C-alpha cells in the first residue's frame, strides 16, 4: 500500500512498517489463523459479529480469556488492554463483583418477565447516583436511545430529532446521519455505507455541527423538533470537546423551545461518578447509559425527570391500547439487574474513579510529551478515564475531526502496538484506563508508541 506523506511522518517508512508487522502478526498467531479458517465455514466473515473484523489484523484474533487489565489470546500472547471492549469492560474484565452477581443471580432464574425482588432497591440506587427520579432498563444503549426518541415524539407531538454531525448513538436509524455542507439546503443525509437502510432521514432528522449553538437554534425555532440527543463530549468521531458554555447554552435553547434534551453518556460515564451530566450539572430531561453500566453485562438504562414521567403517563392514558412498539423480551432480566446493582454498589465508587482518572491523566501527559519530542503537532483529548489522540489540532466539530483522521496511520500504530502486547480500540485512537490500569501499564504503551513513532517519523 502507498501511504501519502503528511507532516512528521515518512510514508515509505510507514509502508515498510506495516508490511513487516503483518508478517510478525502471522508468525505469532498461528492458532488464531487456524480458528479463523474453521470459523469461516459457519460464521459470516469468520466471526460471530461482522464488526469483529474491524481490527485490521490479517485474520481474526481469538481470545482465550480476559481478566482485569489483561487479555490472553488462543496462541498464549498476552495484552494490556486499553480498548476494554470499546467501553463495556471499562471497570476491568470480569470484575469480581460482577462475576459474583452472575453466579448468584444466574442460579436463581435468569429471565421471568416479572420484576425481580431487587428492582425497587436498584431504582433507588439509580436515582441516588444519577439524580433523576424515574428509570427504565433495556439490553443495549441502542435500544435505550430508540425507546427514548419514540417517547420524546409521543410526549411532544413533534416528529423530528436533532443530532450533532459525526454522532453515534447506536444503530438507531434516525441518528445514522451526516450533515451536508451549510450551502446545501437538503441539510441531512444518511451516513455512507449503511446496509439495507430504507429510512428517509431527511423526514426525521436534522444534523448540525457540534459547538454551533446558532445552528441548533435555527432548527429548533422551526418548532418541529421533539428531542436533541447528544453526547456531552463527542467520542465517536475522534474526541471533540464542548467549548466553554456550549452544553449550558444547549440546555437553555432546548428549554426555550420546549425540546427534550437527551444526554447519551454511554461513553462519558468515564467522566466522573454519576457521569458528565451530574458533574457539570447539565440537567438533561432524559439521561441514557449502556455498555459499562452493569460492568459489561448487556444492560442499559434511561433516567428521566418528573415532567417526562408525567408526559409518558399521559401518552399511555391517551392511547387506544395494542403494542407500544418498544420492548425486547430480555430487557430488565434478573441477571442484568443483579449486575447493575453490583456495578452501582462496587464498581462506580469514588475510589475507582480516582484511580482511573489518575492513570488517564498520567497517560495523557506522557502522550503530550512524546508528541512534542517527536515534533508532531498532534493533540490529546481526555474525558476522565477516556483518552484520544488525534493527528492535528483539537477539532471543533465532527467534520473537522474527520478531516484530520488518518485511518492507515491508525491501523499501522494499532498493529505495531498489538504485536507488542498493547491493545488500542481498532478505530481512531481511543484508550480507556480501568481502575486496575497502572502507570506501569501506561509506561509500556508510551514506550512502544515512541518506538513506533521513531521508526516512521520523518523528523526523528
Ligand atoms: C454514545 C453511544 N451511544 C450508544 C451506543 C450504542 O451502544 P450499543 O452498541 O451497546 O447499543 C454507542 C456505541 O458505541 C455509543 O458510543
């Protein structure tokens, strides 16, 4: 492959590195290769879920076990994990409180279509930890967001959703969009590459740039928007931090036009005990979180205000009956509820957050120093335990972040690190620090990244 030259990086050196690292991967992952061939007979793309091929390794990497910070593959290679299943395992792999909850609750009925005894208690704990009085549970954050947007339309009687360009809120059709350039009056289009999509997003969704409150107000003033759904820090198109006052202005403008503000903290749960919204007093109408909320067990929750609850009751009272169109049979099963309680009690603690944040701050500073030493004008963004580095200055919105992305370089760095026992998330440059991640783990990452940059850096 030919790598274009960019400031600070030697394209030819990068090409050589990728070729060598692919050979090295093949030489050290023979059992994974064998399982890859065998699996291809019965799994699409040789994996149980097609995106497991997003790692850009020559063949799939099969995991034998993962515990705490460490992951071991079927060839016996060990890795320090900074990906943590892209957040599901943010509190470490198989944390003992979750393993205990699984064993205990798993022996006493997994799914009954009835509320488990601990439901009342867990509701109280959610309200206490996240400051919202009412809650619902689903299996995934995608499900939660899908339900939330339906409720928002039903409560407000308006049809449209506003999202930020470059967002990801799961596979909810109306959020799988991009904004067209400002001069294009069509405004919003479906994301490129969607398979089997027949949803007309122009009829349901407006996408505007993050950090642009005037663009938000212009859409809300039309009076057609039920909800704004947003991450408080964009984390799915690199990391885009909110500018000073932006989230507060978003709260004000949504109140001004009686639009529900939905904050999706599936990734920013990393920010603080109680999430970013609690720490920054964002006062969402609806708060969503999945992935790590129950320590990695499939589970998501959404919390809402008394006003939203009153709206839901009104909608329920006014409807003729029949299927609500929201559900999924396994939502709120007893096993997920038990893990959620264990997570609230024993994972989401002040001590765990302190440990995660200390290590993430250490790693962030180390990365900054490393890029300066290599004369690379790259940046590091952090939201609590979650970090990203990007190949340019900090972006203002999704489009800017996308413009500076360089997938080939990301893949090369990821493969180099993987071959040396360090796992980063396969897309962009995301790293998470769990409570068990130490500064020694961070130093290992930094040392190997330095080795990689020395090899490919044109200034080195
Ligand atoms: C902010 C955000 N919301 C929702 C989701 C969807 O989560 P899930 O795939 O668990 O449904 C994601 C997934 O990456 C996410 O980043």
